[in-house]
């Protein structure tokens, strides 16, 4: 399952080297995979529109029971996230 963090246009060969004037930008998604690794993937414009609706936000949350803070990926501020420390 992909947890989408960002969708944006960027150059394919990005880095310290400059690009040419006629170089086109492409759509990329930035996401976390099942193991928690941060990844990027090139998508077409139709997929980019879909993934923009699936974006999640990194929010620092505090558990009421154990009073420990953790980072959760939520779509909205009202979404409930279970504490990873309380079991």
C-alpha cells in the first residue's frame, strides 16, 4: 500500500547539474511503502490527478494514555490514528 505524501512536477535528471531550456518536466509521486521506506515514482498526468486526492499529511500526535508523541500520516485532522506504543 502506498501512502502518498506529495505529487509534483520535476525534471527527470534532477541533481547538481543544470538542465537545458527545452527540457520537459514530468509528474512524480513521493510515498512511503509498506516497510516505511520513502520512494519516488514517475506517473502520467491522469494518475497524478488521482494521487492528489489520496495525499496524506505528516502530523505529530500525542497519545492521551501513555503521553508519548509519534508521527502519523493522516488525510484530515479529524482522522483517528492508533498509538503504536499502546497495545
